[in-house]
C-alpha cells in the first residue's frame, strides 16, 4: 500500500481527495501542523506528497524545498494558481508534477499511479532502495544522500544493505553477522559493533544523523 501525505488546508478539497485515495487503497495522512510540516512528513515517511501552494505560515514552495533536503520522495503540486510562473517555480523547487485545480479525481489518481510506477517499480527493478533520503544502489554497491556519494567498506555496505532491505523492522545482530560472514571475513560481536560505529560516523558526517537506531537486546533498525 502506497502512502500519500496531503498538505491541503481546504477541508472540502482535502476530504474529497483523501476519500478518493482511500477507495484506491492508498494510505493517506493529512498535514495538521502547518508550522512544522517536515516533522509530520518524516514521521509518516510517505511514498508521495500532494502539496498546495497557498498554505498557512509557509507556502508549498518552501515545504517542497525542505522535503528535498532530506528525501527524493515525489512531490506533486495541486493549486488553482496555475500560471506559468508558479508551475516553473514548483518544478525548480523540486516538484515532480503540477495539477491545476479544479481537477478530476480520476485524473489525479492516474497521475499519482504513473509517478509511483516510475519512482518505485522501476527503481526496484534496477536495485534501488530509498529510505529517509538515502539511496542504496545494489547494482553498483553505492550509497548516496542529497546527490553525494558516501564511501563504504564492504562490511559497511553489507550492513546498510541488510538494514535497508528490512527498513522499519528490527534486524538482529545475529542476522547482520551472518551477512558479514558472506564477505569471507571473521566476524564476532566486537567486529560488528566496530563496523556499525564507523558506519554511523560516516552517515552522521553526510547529514544522516541517527539513521541507525539501536534496539537494546534486539538489534538495529532504520
């Protein structure tokens, strides 16, 4: 089930969109705190965002730019201010599409499905795993964040691959050690701890602070 984050302060429009999305088996969360949309976005971790331009406190352009600092999640602008300047600005801020109000809800669904297929189905086919803005390419064993490559050792890459394959789930230390054994290196509890600590330092330096969370007595989760 794909998750849609909806930032639309017109209750009538928002309710209609949310109802229609639910009928198509999307999980929808509406923005509530328009002073801090980014926190709600991060907590929900959506697959796609629907974003109005005219919002309380900060406009949609601002929030799109903030989202782009931490995620490559597709952002679709929905607005009645569909002049060329706003459309160009939306795209320059990192938007993926612009749908002018009023719009047919079936057209909205079709556009969202097309964007989601391009963003996720194709990415899965070429071995891309994305989480919290970090992009792991399993085809060439690279990790990038905000367009910058993060150099990883073989063991660090195996740890990231295992954690991101199981994102949102706790991964046991035993499973991680088994994956590291595949590198033909001797791995014990201390070796794993050292590798995780080094990996965390690299992630922190790249702007991915607290990306890996320790679950005491259980393992790690991203």
